[in-house]
C-alpha cells in the first residue's frame, strides 16, 4: 500500500500483521530488518496523523467556544 492510500486503520492493521509475524515461533531472519523498518515507518506515520488530528480537533473546539 502506498503512503497516499494509507489510512490510520490500514496502518494499524499492517502493524498488527508485522507484530504477529514477530511473535511467531518461526521468525524469518531474512525479512526481520525489513519488517522492523516498515513498522518504524508506520508508527511514525500514525504518530504524525494523530498529532495532526489533535491539532484539528483543538482548533474546531476553540472555534465552537468562540461562538
């Protein structure tokens, strides 16, 4: 999935799949670095999305309080 099509839900689902792979008894050492890098990217994307949403919500609430 490209970053343009990424949603918070799909990012969380992908993270869950990576976590399941890492928790399995048969961790694929060959793809471990790739999986961890992707998880890191997804976590950073989710953090950014959450922060952006927080700012938007705070602005909307502030606008409502001014009315």
